[in-house]
C-alpha cells in the first residue's frame, strides 16, 4: 500500500507542478490587483463623493473584514464540500462583485461591494494554500515556492500601471472593470485544477484521489508507486471549534 504523500514523492516534480504553479500563482496577481485597487481608486472616490478621511479608510477596513469573515466560512465549507468547488465559487464571487463595484451609485454601495470582493478573494487563498502543500512535500522545492511572491508583486505593479493610464482618461469605474478581466480569464482554465487528493482520501473517496494522482503522474511522465492507495478517512472535518482547540493555540 501507499499514501498520498508517498505517491507525490514518488511521482516527483514535473510539468503538472509547473502548470499548477503558474495557474495558482496567477490567483496571487488577481488578489493583489483587487486589494491594491483601493489605493489607486480612493483619491478619486474621495473627490467624487466628498468623503472624509475615516470614510476613505473604512473602504480598506471593510475589504479586509470581508476577507477575515469569509476566510473562516469558506475554510469550513472547503473542509466539508471540497477545495475545488469552493475555489471555483470564490473566483465567480470575486469577479461578479468586482464588476458590480464599477456600477456603485453611492459610497455605501461601494463599501459593501468591496467587502464582498474581499470575501471572494479570501477563497483564492484557501485554494492556493492547499495546492502549495503539493509542492512543500518535497523540501527541495521550497525555493520554488518562494517565487510565488513574485506574482503578488506583479499584480501590484500591474494595477498601478493601469491606474496611471486609465484613471486620467476613462475613469476609475473602467479601471475596476479592466482589473476584473484577469479573474474572469482564470475561470476559463479552472478545469485544469484538480480536486485535492488529500481531501478526497479524507472523505473516503479513494478512487477520485487515485485518479488525480494518476493524472499528475501521466503529465510528469512518471510511474505511480506499486500497490494500493490506502489512507483512513477522517471522521470529523470542518469543525468551527477546531479554531479554538487547545491543541492549536
């Protein structure tokens, strides 16, 4: 018999991991653009709606408030229903509310919709951290993981560059619409991302986990370990009280 971890170690690093790294890294670009968007839009909405300092600051606060709340909710749902479904939901959620933000008729609507965007972006992080574990099983790949930080930097630079061109010409509403495009494009390649093999075995769905591992092995041109995939299912998953359990404090 063999476990998921042993299978990943045997399959090794290859084309699948590079493709997954680029796709999941791109979520970092989208996340950075959505978060940094506030910095380049705030001066414009301040003038348009004659906002005070605390009102401008509240926009950023509510984005991260949505991020905080939905990180907990989506984390619990991902444990219960699977990483793939929640990651897809978060992509659709963030893109939808980001586009709606560009049509905000008032400051209150703008704050609410950006908080919803923050909630969707929180789901990106759930999926990205799960897929990082695929790499981190091999300690030699840790430097490769560090390159992932470049994606956030790229997203930050991209939104600043776009703002310098779009804001003075067609306005901040079009900047938000253009910034939504990368997130929408990622949805088109979403089928490439497999459900977590670790999640599948935790729910007792060994066949699905094995299919994922075989797909990775095929892309990498590697052989699966001999034997049968055998790993016990977890009886309890996605419990809120785990967040305050003494074991993790």
